[in-house]
C-alpha cells in the first residue's frame, strides 16, 4: 500500500493548484466547442505528456548516484516550491506581465480548427510547461522516484477531476465559491511542501 500516499499527494497538489488556473479557464472555453468527454480526454493526454515528463525527469535525477548532486537538486526544487508559493501571494496586476505571453499563445491556439482532443492536449502541454504544477510534478519525481506510475496517475486524475468540476459546476462555482480562497490555499500548500521538503533534506 506504499503507492497510495504518492498517488494522493500528486492528486491533491494538482487538483487544488488547477482550480481557477488559466488552463482550467481555457478548458471551460473548449467546452462550448466540443463534448465534455472529448475535453477531458484531451486534458488527460496533455497531462500525461506534460506532468509525466516532469515526473520522469525528476525520477531520473533522483537515480543519479552522486549524493552531492541529489542534495543540491532537492534543495533547489524545494526552494522553487517556496518561491512559487510566495509569489502566488503577490496581487494579480503585478504578475500579469510575466504570464501574458503564454495566455496570449493559448488563446491563439484555441481558435485553430483542428481535432479538439489533440488541440486541448497540446494546449495543456504548453500551458502547464514551467507552471507551478509542472514544478510540483518534478519535485514529486525527485522525492518518490520508485513510484513514477502512481505519481503520473495521480496527476492525471487531479487534472481531470479539477476540470470535471469546472465543466459541471463552472457557473455555480463562479457565483458561490471565492476563487481567491482556492488560490491562497494552493499557495500555502506549496510553501508548506517546500518547507517540509527542505526540513527532510537537512534533518532526515
């Protein structure tokens, strides 16, 4: 049952981080152009390639026998968690400049007349690359290199689950649920995960 914990960690980190994220808003726009099952299939495929790549890369780094390299790689990863979490508390108008080019690219891609499943998958890959959930997947690969498939499965389920909620209850959540709370919770999780990871690196 050791595989359950990595799966759940991966699932909840991705699930909470994606609530209200730009890629989720993109998925909502696709829902007006294609069936929900096609949208979610595209999300699953895109997550497999984007987060799966990060997890495999993190696991590969963890397999290196150089102890010093692993030590500094883990420190850098968990410091990045802290940085992403702290930056998440900066007001939106101060962060928009850094992400405007990616959002613009995603909007252009969403207007292309192609197979929507592949188009959604490609948008997810582009949208998630370098994002904080991508970084989280890389860190999880470093921490649990022997559970790659569990981490990838948890990441896919987290993305599909988060976007399923958006598709089913998007309007309701938009009126009743405060997105700021979800964003703050996500940022807190990244800060805590970074601090716990650094503690384990130095004191384990």
